C-alpha cells in the first residue's frame, strides 16, 4: 500500500487532472529537486542517499512505495525548513545533537522556573 500524505496526494491529483493524464504529477514544491534545495546540507545528503536507494529498489520491484515514502518524509522536513528558515532549522538540529550527546540544553528554562510562571498565570 502506498502511503502518501493528503496534501501530497491532492497536489498530485490536481496536477494530473489539469493535464488530462491518469498519472499523477508532483506540484513544484514536492519535486525531488525542490525538496533537496530546501534542506540544510546534512539533511540534503541524507535525502539524496535515501532517494537514490528508494529509486534503486523501485527499479527492481516496480513499486514506487519507497520513493513516495522518502518524498513524503523529506517534504515535511523541507516545509518546516522553509517555514522557520534555514538558520533556525540548523540551530534546532544542533541543539538536538547536543542534547543527545550530553543530555544538556543551554537554552532550556529550568522546570522550577516554568512552574513558577504557570503558578503566576493561575493566580491572576
């Protein structure tokens, strides 16, 4: 079974029906090139490897499921990167990497401070 997000499917279906073709076409922001161009370098490399592997699998199996799964996954990442900007997205990746490495987040607010703030809001 092919797993495609509703947005991707409607974009593909709309593009296909506009052309009169039964084969769905990807909208410009869902093409592999557009996805790759929106990603930060480390994710771009990962996307290219996953996409090439999925294409090789599809060539053997004649099943596009893996290709569509890669496009769906990385389209979501690309959309978030476009929305928040490359710098913010890279900062998030760097923060996640630091947290995974040593369990600390220099940008975090201590739990006691969060609780105090919530209590102040509740007391109003």
